[in-house]
C-alpha cells in the first residue's frame, strides 16, 4: 500500500490494485489467483472488483471490506496507533512514514457488492473466532460471491493459515 512517490504525498489504498491491473495486462496474464491477508485481502477484493475477468479465484484471510467490520477494541486501537505515530513522527522519520500509512486502516473497499454477485470464480474467506474481524462481517461479504465459502475454525486468529489443516 504505497503511493508511487513512496508516500511523499497522501497514500491511496486502491492504487496498488490499479497498478497490478496494468502489470498483469502488460505481462499478458489472462487469469490469476489472488491471495491476500489483512489489507492484502482487501486489495485482492479491490482488484477483483476492477478486473474481475482476470481473476481465477480469491483466498482472502482476515480482510475487512468496511472499517466497521473490525471488532470494538481493534477499531479504536487504530485511532490510538495513528496518534502515537504522529507524535513520534515529530522526532523520528520512521514513524512519520507510518503516520501517513496508518489512516489507510480506516478506509473502506470501494467496490459495490453487486459486482461480486456475478463472479464466476471461487472465493474462500478465512476468519478465525479470535480474529479482529467480526465473523458476521466476513460471512456477509462472502455471501456477496455466488461461489463464496467460509470455513469455521475455532480458536484461531489472524494466523489462521499457519496450522496444518484441510480447508475443503
């Protein structure tokens, strides 16, 4: 999630999706499987919304399409993180960059769910019971896809995929 100017200007969340679309077209990639974790899952959905004909399938782990999809504590921790990064950024350049990226956590994926309903590719949405994403939120955006599946994994958080398991 970078802007081309390496965050000298305000970062834009959907920019990597557009850049990936141009890159896949220039490399003559006809179909691709999109795999994303957290914000990467959101970027995969953003890409699919813009370039659905180039998508063979999606594996989205712990993505939140809407900021409201986060549980209570993680949602408000985003605001605390942003304030801390801004304060520390006054003294340390490392935190100045993070202060510019941090607001991206509050952005929503800007793709109408009607776009996904007619998608012909399979979608697997992963979310654990201990994840910072609300399960109902993940179920809701999984249902937006006609071929969407969401397996239930108890006692798992965002590290859902680190344990060996059979998903389907």
